[in-house]
C-alpha cells in the first residue's frame, strides 16, 4: 500500500498569529488570505497547473489544531487511502487519534509520532 503521496499543508502555531501572518506577507511575499493562510497550487516542470495544492497556515498557539505540549507546527501529508493507512498504523501500535467526519475538503485523520508531534493525514476529495 502506498502511504504518503505528498505534503498537503504546513501549519504553524503563533502567539500573535495576525502579526506573524503580516510578517510573512510583507517580507516573504506570501499571499495570506482572510482565513489566515495561503494556497500554493501545484504545477509541472513546465509551469502548467497539475492536480493538487499545498496549504500554508498560521493559527493561534493552544488552538484546536495542536495537542498540548506538541511542537509549534504540524505537517499535513496527502494519502491515497486514509482508512487503510489508519488501520495499518493502529495494527503497528501507533498512537492514532479519531478520524474526523468526512467533509467537502476530504478525509482527515491524525497520528502522534514518538516525539509527541501531531501529524495530519489527508485524503483529498475525488478530483482534488
């Protein structure tokens, strides 16, 4: 079974998320949108759009995205079959959290690595 197929997103915690978003916008040119993040569409080597995107977002420290005591970041990995991967990780003795209900954005599940980092696993919706 293929497990991770790419990076779907990178999420940061910040004490001052608005200020940090402005810093990234002003100094690195990241187009931060109203919801607090940016979308980087994928393209092939010739610059033509391809299927997929990577999300970049800054949220408030201590917010719902991060478990207490965890790293100030979380990486979202794209997967082909979330249910099969979560089952395999459980069988392997990994600390798998409850899967979120399916949404228009696809399916999401989480696992905690041995260092306490929360990892998000994302199966995009069909066509995503």
